[in-house]
């Protein structure tokens, strides 16, 4: 009889242990496909991806991300990562209801709050339900750092550590449990052709001739095309105002914004020519790569 009771207790404890471990799962998706780890590493393109939390009830998590030595070392030791999570300062979501589609990548200094209260109060950009399971999709298009908010394509490292854990507070003290650590390897997506301006910078040919008392006068124009192939940061010749807009490219034609400026790309991709004024621009080392 005692043996039967003992076995029953062991079964209950075993079930409770499994249930705790399976309270939530974290998955990685890109281009509508789940990415499975390869020898413990998730290999994805350096482009927007989704973190998908799978859970069944009201939940609160905290998330940290980064690639410096501290978070890399902690990724190999559960206790160190839990300590890093406990010491991270509250940062909340970068925008309500995850409109910004970003996470904080402060190498463990600042956390991103992830939570689900109900179908309207949460920090996911979409929610799906299957049976008793809830799937919360957190799209990551931007990585917020101490100094900037980078698109994923501009992340300076080919590695990104993401750690998350359930979080609770008792008498004001934070506790974390159910640690999940993801090691992501981000592969650069190369340009399809020489004339693709994605990820390239161009500077106006010639010399700057500054004029005293006229801050913008004499500046050379420049166009820095982001690696997502969608946006460009630019300075028009003689201006001191940096603008940031979307651009499109069709063949060797590049259209800035609504078409206020258009370029023809040279056959080797090293030069741009303004179609209206004839101003020429030459490829230079991007400021992000200096």
C-alpha cells in the first residue's frame, strides 16, 4: 500500500514538473515557416523574423537580447542568464500593442516586457488560438539599442542571443523562472545584381565648398540605402537637413519617395546619375561599415 502511494506521489510530482516545463514554448518563424535549430542554433536571414510564444493562459514574460560577451557567456550557463534577467531594468514594450515591432537589444541591461492579459490587452502583433493553445506572434523588424533603433538587416553582428523567462513579483521583488534561450545566427542577404543599390551608400562627386554663415551651403549630397531594400537616408546637395523616406528600384531606375528625385544606376552599380539635374554620385563605404 505504501509503495502504491509512493508511486502515485512520484507520478504527480513528475506530471507537475513536466507541466511547469511546458507552461510555454518559444518558437522562431521567418517567411511563414518555423525555423528548427541546427545543433542548438537557429539559422535565419538577417531580415525580420517572428518570435512565437505558445501558452494557454494569462502570462507575463521578460525578454532580453544582444550579442556582447556578457550575454554570449550567460547563454551557456542557465544560472548566469537568470542572474542577467533578474538584473535587467524594466523597459516595457517599445510601443503599445507592439506597433513598432521591435525588441530591446541592450545586451541584458534593459528588458522588453511581453505579456498576455486577454485578446485585446497584450504585446503581440497577432494572436491565434488552436484548442487550448494560444499563439502570440511578436514580429521583430527592429532591434532597439542604447544609441539607436536598428532594422534587423543593419544589426552589426551575425549573432543574436534572445533569452526570455516567466516573471512574477512578490512584495515588490522580481522572480523569474522557465528560462528559454535562443541562439540566432543571422545570414546577410546579398544583392541580386550589381545594380541593386540595397545596402550601398553614394556621395556626390566633387568637393565641398562651405560658406561662412550658411551652415548647409556647400555640403555634398549623399544617399545611404538601408539593407532592407526599402528605405534611404539622404542629404540633398547644399542642404543641412537629413531626410529618411522609402524608395523603390525598377531595373536601373531608383525612385526616391514619391518621385521627387530619380536616379539611373550605372551598369557596374558604382555610380548614380540624377535624372533631372545630371548630378553624379559615387559609391562609398557605408557609415555603418566604417
